[in-house]
C-alpha cells in the first residue's frame, strides 16, 4: 500500500468523522468539520499529484480515488440534507448518479477493465467540493460565538450563493454522468 493509496483511503475515514461532527450540530463541531473537510479535499488533490510524480499510479488508485470521493461527498451531502442545509432532491440526484457510475466501474473492473475518472467527473467533483466548503463555512459562521451583525447582513446573499453552487453541482453531476456513459459506450464497455 503506497502513500497515494493511503491518502485516498483516508477520505473514507474523514467521511465518518464529518458525519459525526455535523450531526452533533455544535459550533465547535462545525468549525472542526470545515477543517476536516479541507484536509480531506487536499488529499483528493495531493494523492493523484503524488502518484503521478512518483510513478505510483495503480489500478487500485484509479478505482478507489473516485470511490473515496463519492463516499466523502455523499456522506456530507446526506448529512446536509438531513439537517436541512440542502434540498433532499439535490442529494438524491447526486447519489443516484454516483451510485450508477460506481457500479458501472465495478462491473467493468470485474471484466478486466479499469475506467479512471474523466475530465467532466473531475470538474464535477471540484464544484461539489466548493459547494460543500461554502455551506460548511456558513454553518461555522452561523453558530460561531464570534458572529455579529456582519453575518446577518450577508446571510441571505450567502444562502443564495450556496443554493446557486448546489444547482451548478447538480447540473454538472448530471452532465458528467451522461458523458461517462456516452464515452463508456463508445469504447465498448457497455454490452
């Protein structure tokens, strides 16, 4: 097990930590959630960079990197829907796409093919990370002991930005799923 793969698997651990912190609904938990999510997001960038730089790219990493991303993001989106910070339909659309693509990758792997993440999927993941980061920062600011009138002055704008980011994330999620299956059918994986 090389370092990039350990970093990839760490996101699954971070997913559990984030669920625990966010479900606690405390100001300290929300601040810690921002920090943990930032670390987990950094591992997403760094594991791939490190694997390419050191020649440690592996089939395991190609499969587990997007799977770990999905576990991390779906865990957070699920909690955010549960605590009414995003709409349930957004979580459901994202979850359906992510599950279908993951099952498709696993099926392809079972038949000897490894399908790495594509450009559209990577862009989708970045936008999802930005959306989650903005929502987590909002939660931390909202429940902070140090908030003041500045938060209330910008609260509606911030909520609007969060909603817009989530809409973009959902649109890109749908688009990247369509592109994934279109490209997959072109290379003859779909039978």
